[in-house]
């Protein structure tokens, strides 16, 4: 018993004397940022796998109001995390993480999951229309007028499964449609600031059957960002993290382990 106490005291003393050595062995915290027409539950399958493998995961609430204010909200979350972070964004969330990570010294990697990686001055609407293939426009419901003069956008529930989550079971897609988070039209048309992917290593994963962001646009953005690795999943829809959580979690862990 005495020897165990001595060993325990020695470990504590070593940790106090050489904190950086112990911190180097700690896994990064993974911060997940959802996109438009979704919420943090879209990451459930990915979160379960990451937590099983010993990662701390935070599903950041993305307000979906404007790129600038949404990025500020996520940046606040990043500041609350002690130690390195892998910052992950889906869809419009890619624009948000690109802005939020600028100047965030603890962000070691960016992972874009069927996500926008805009250059300064680009918009979500402009990038989604840069290549043919997006069918999102006709599936949107009539805009909901806001008190400040803005407009909230939703996908029509009857068209949600086919447009947004075609490879997700129908019952699950119905729940996602009912609980979808709206985004303002202003956010989709807001020019992006200088992006963090120019200075922080990035990884990309997306599906070939994405109907929101054409695969050609996603390929273009991944190559432009000099992605460390790009995973393309045949038949996967826009919510690739929901339908293929194992592949997405695996890529996030690869980014987390990169030196």
C-alpha cells in the first residue's frame, strides 16, 4: 500500500513539473458545427464513435443567422476549450468554421463534411451555383418573414428526404425534417471573410449523391484548400455524417492524430 502511495505521489509531482509532456498525450477536443436545415443531433452517430474512442466532443449550437455572428458564437466555444481542438463543420457550417478558426491558436485541424470552404468574398449561394447539380432551390418552402425584416428558409418537409437525406431511413428523415433549423437568406448571401484553411490543415469528406452542394463544387473547394485527405463516398447524400458516421468519425480521428 505504501509503495502505491509513493508511486501515486511521484506521478502527481511529475505532472506538475512537466505539464506539457502530459498535455501532449491528451486527445484533442472535437467541436462539431452543424449546418443549415439541421441541428447537433445530426452528429449523433459520429459523436458516439468519437466518445467511445476517448475523445471529448462538443456539439456547438450554430445560430444560422449570419456568417459573422455565427463564427463569433463558435469562436467563443473554442476559447472555452483548454488544449487542442479539431474543428468540424457540415454544409454552411464550413463557412462558419473557416471564419471562427482565424486567430484561434488551439485549432489544429479543420474537417469539412459536405461543407463549404469559401475564399474571402465568396458566398454560399455563389459556391453552390458555381457548378451544375444543386436542386435545393425548388425544394425550399415559402420564406418565413422575421420581425427585423429578414427571412428564414426551410426545406419543405415533403421534399426533405429526397433532397437532403436520401440515404437515411425514411422514418429518421421525417424526424429530421420536422426538427430542421432554419437559416436566414442573408447568411446564405453574406460574403465570407479571409478563411482559416489557408493556414490550418484541412480534411474533406462528402458524398457523390449530394443534392445540396454539387460534388464538383466540393471537389473544387477541397483541392483549392490543399486538403490533406479527401474521402468521397459513393451514393452518400448531403448528410453524410448521419448516413456514414463511421467513415466521418474515422477521418476526424485521422485529422486529430496528424502531426
